[in-house]
C-alpha cells in the first residue's frame, strides 16, 4: 500500500495566522483526501483533492478557510487560514488503496494547537 | 442522531481478555464495514473490512456485521498490550458515498 509522509507533524500557532500542511505519497494516486480529527470526535472529511481540478469540499468546510493545492499526482497541501483555537485538531491526509471499497491509507497526521 | 455511533470508552482490560468493540448505524444503505486501528500519534490503519453481513476472521480478530440490527462488532481474542490503541469503525454505501467514521473506542490492555 502507499506510504504517506505528512509535515509538520505538529505545530503551535498563534490566532489569526495560517499554516500549510504538506502531504507526499510514494506513488501516483488520483484522489487525495483531507480529514480532521478533533478530540472525542469522528474523523471528518474536509475535502477531496483531484489533480488538475478544484478540490471538492464537504458541507461545513469552505475553500477560503481550507485552501487546497494538488499540483501533481503525488503531492497535496492543505492550508488552515486565519486560525482560531477551534481549529486545534489533527489534520490527516489519506489516499484510497482499494477501489472496490473506500479503503484508505492515512498519513501520521499533523497536530495543530492554536493559542 | 449521528449516522454512526461508537462508545468512546476508554475501555481497560487485562491481558488475555476477550474484547468486544461495537458500532451501531442508522443508514441501511451501508454495505462496506471497516475497522481501523490508530496508535497514539499515528494515523489510522486498516485492520479489517467486510462487505454486507456475516463474519470475517483474521488471526485473533473477528469482525461481525448484523445488517438487520444495524450493528457491527470487532472481537479481539487473547488481547495483548500491543493491542492498546483507538479502534474506529467506518462504513460506506455502495454508491460511491464517502466513508463515515465512528468516534473511536480507546482500548488499553494491561499486562
């Protein structure tokens, strides 16, 4: 299965700033997914990133707050903009490994703390 | 009502115990059922997945799906301290819908 590298692994940020998370996959993949994992909450899909087109955002998430880039088939970035303490969370990048079922491989995650 | 409900625990058991982890769901269209394991400071990794109803066994792990009751379970036999992790159930319909995760159950197996 694919190996995913994410960075930063963790960061402490000030309110009002923005942070970009990078996701690198060791093989070419069509779709990459960005999830948020808040304490005590389910993994929530933020958006699906396709190479060569705009990302598709889930209800409750908007491009201005979470802009995504997908410049090629192995790389994507998620930016968390104008951060507030409510954005403190783990952000995970994932790719699909089995087209028969939506089986995902995840990166180790980026743990953000906003002060 | 959430689409997928999972008892968040934490659940603490002695080494060697049989562990039962459970999820209930409301969407009868779900066809694929998965269990992910997440160690501390790591991303979730797929443990098992099943299609439709029935049982699936892999070593010490057994996944069970009861679609009539909208209830899925993961059993861990002879639990080990290395099984200590958060276990997340996830499910999907067969129409290309997105994966829906439970909250995760935190399991601690004490030596």
